[in-house]
């Protein structure tokens, strides 16, 4: 690893100021950034830690929504969201292993936007709002492809506002070595309809399965989508599975999520 300076601001304003310096990079949980630095694939001159900012931490009910600070760890979400949004808490509890869950953060996962990460499915599946230091971004506008988001240079995710679903669940077929989702599906039922978001399967990253949403909005049961198939176009092909295999898993995981939703 190359030498670097480390800055730990105590406010969002201090973090934004520190990140204005050339070659400065934000550090949240570091579950992706630190390994890339160890491999010398990334060499920022300054790391700006976001984990010491109180206003970016915590799980807080706010009317019909649950607001979670971007620096909140997966383990904290799994524990503190359980009484408010069980489906979201269960998803957080399935991320990685205990070491990852106690270091990785919501904001770090969303800023990185790994195509197999779990949180993007929850954010897109609930129609959440990503709050940054400058604006609010709707989930449908935020994800723009593999490792690509709507964030501008130097923009920081400060919190995420999740509309609490009537029923929800996340079903994940994991890759056992990495514990990333080979295919994962988050299903959320609202009075206005059902949202279905898929992660881990597509070359374009997380996406909504609109055909399943339409069917489940008419009848929220696993049987309602038993005849549907997801297209294998643009699905990932690697040593873990073919595009057709992943497309099949989308249907399987969606039915499992619907059956488990509560």
C-alpha cells in the first residue's frame, strides 16, 4: 500500500472541505477501497473518513419512512431496523460475514454500487431517496449501471430515506466464497403497488423486474408469478453461472421473497 494522509472530520461540512483537495477520497467502511489500495490498484493521497460524523449515523423512524445514516454499519441496521422494517433488517443481516457487517456501511455500499451488492436491491425495491450533502436523489434515478451512480464528484451520501413497506422480504442465492449475491431479489408491497428489485444477475447492475411488479400488484402471491420468466439478455455470464441460469434464479428468488414477505 502506498503512503497516504488520513483525515477524520466530525461534520459533513468538514468532510466536504477535505474532499475538495485533489486526490482525496472518501472512506466509509472500506470493505472495497482498502483491499484495492493493498493491491495498489488505488492510491489516493488522502483518505477522508466519514465514520466519525454523528449526523451520518443511526436508524430513525420518520413518519412512514425509516431514515438511516450513510455511515451506519450493516450490523446496526440489522439490529435497529428490525422493529420498524423487518425485510430491510433481514437483508442487512445477510451481508458478508460478521467482520464485514461490523465495518461496512450503507453509504459505502451505495456509493460503490457493486452489481452484486445487497443494499442496491433494497433501495431500488423500496423506491428510497438517497440524501446527499447537496440534494435528494430518487432510487430510480440513482443507479446508472455497474459501479456507476448519479453522484457528482465530491458529493457525499449522508442518509437514505426508506418508505416502510406493508410487506417485504429479500431472497438471496449467495456465492459462498464472497457471500455476494449470485442473484438476490427484494420485494416490497405498498398500498400503491409492488416493487421488485434484482441484484447480482445483470451486467447493468441492479434493476426492477416490471413484469413481476405488475402481476404481484394484482395478486401478492408466489403463484401470481409462477408463469413469468425473466429475460436472460444482459445477464452476467461467468464461472458461477450462465445468463440463462441467472435469469432462472430471478424467478426462483422472487417467488421465495414473496412467500417470505411479512
